[in-house]
C-alpha cells in the first residue's frame, strides 16, 4: 500500500514539475527531485525512467552528485522567474493576480537563495 501511495505522490509531484515549466512561479526542480525521492522508495522502474529521461535526468544526476545549484544557476533562475512575472503583469495588467504572483515570486526567490549551493 505504501508503494502505491508513493507512486501516486511521485506522479503528482512530477506533474506539478511539468506544469512548473510553463508557470513562472511554480518551481520545476523541487517537484522533480521530490518525485525522484518518492520513486526511489517505491519503484525502481519509475526511478530509472525518471533519471534516464532527457528532460529531467541531468538535473537529478547533477543534484545527486553536487548537492545544489551554482550561484550562476540561482541568478539565472531568479532572473528568468522575474522576467516571466513581469511579462505576465504586462499582459494581464495590474490586478490582485499580479500581486499574488509577485508575492509567490518573492517566496520562491527566498527559497532558491536559501537552498544549498554547489559552490561554483
């Protein structure tokens, strides 16, 4: 039963990671790493598939080997996130949604800054 729950949660996490590719404030990497952690505890086949995937495999392997993002990667991620938030606010105009997006962006930025760095 535990394995099925972990597989379900891993699939949901991976789905959120995929959505995060398109939605500027939803982080992709943490959800993919969570999916990998859940799959490694429940299904060798799904974990192997995820690690060997062209889209996510490199990030998982890099995180496993180096333990975090470089400062350059953090700066790029934050800059891209704020560029997308800015683009969204131009398209949508000033509204409560843009305020919520900015608040969520601030929280995500804080989380990215606080995560461990691989030192490069």
